[in-house]
C-alpha cells in the first residue's frame, strides 16, 4: 500500500516538472520571436497631419508661390573645382517702381487736368501750376453759401499769396457778366477766375464730382488732391503741411 502511494507521488512530481518545462520553452520561443532581429516589423501607419497651420484650399496657391521663391533664393551647393573662382560682378540695382496715383477727386488722387478761359481772356491749364499749391473753388454768384464762404476763403489765400499759393475759382454762373460783376463789387481781385461757358464749367465740375457748391479742393505741388470739402472746413494747418 505504501509503495503504491509513493509511485503516485512520483508520477505527479514528474508531470509537474514536465509541465513547468513546457511552459518555460513556450515562453522562450515567444520572446525570441517578438524581439529577435529576424522578427517582422509591424507595418507603418500613415497619419494625416494635424498641424494648426494646415493650409486651406484657398491659401495653397499663395503658399506654393512663397515656397518656390524660398527654394529659388536658397544657395546651391558648389562642387570644388581646380579653376580659379571669379568674383561675381554686382548687378546694378533696378529702380523701384513708383505706382502712379489714379486720376480723380478723392484725397490722394491725381487731380484731373483741364483748360478753361479766364475772365481776362487767358487760356488757363491746371497742370501749368505744378510746383504750386492750388486752391480750387467751385462757386456761383447766385449761390448764397458761396457768397458767405468766399470772403473767408479769399482772406485765407491772401495770407499765402506771397508764398506761391494759387487760388483758382471756377464760376458756374450762367452769364459771364454775373461772375465778373460779383468779383469786382467785392474786390476779390488777384484770384484766377475762370468762366468759359456754362457747358465747359459744368464739365469740369462733373470731373471733380461736384454735386453742390461751394466746393473747394487743395492740390499740392505734385498735382495730388489733399483736401476736398466745404471751404469753411479748410484750415491753415493743412496748407502749411504741404508748403
């Protein structure tokens, strides 16, 4: 009876040893397969870029142009050679392109040129006064606000008369004698008074966007409009700025 129990314990012991040996062998094989250099690498997984600077379809062309410019400007690698390098001759800088302002009556625009006959019978062209600041006033003797603003405007101009500032008044009167009589009666001499015909004066007024009078513009020495508005809002500070 004792011998039978001993044999049973012995068999159980050998089974336990064999089971432990098998588990260890399987573990070793798994380790070798997973970490051996011969083990296959897992396939790479492509991920979409998640950068905050990802370009939208609308901005792609611009960024592409900027990228091309950067690549074109990048220095290229030079291979060594046995020839003596020649110093690059600096190229002459190209003149900067100056964009001409558009022709118009808004501030910053180039004042439209015109030619009208004066009350003295002379042909007056605006562009002939380049180099001078020009105060251009649209008025009429039948215009009540014009009669109110004209004395102050004339007095302002007289303060700059000796400094080359020119006052040109374009009358929108229907009759030449009405404009002449008004100017003489109020001693508004010295200004360049223009009146050729109603049609001619109104054509210039339309070119300057005049919808109501009085309407005054200040044109600088380069022919650029610097002020456009009611003459009562014209200040000496603005004229001083461009003298």
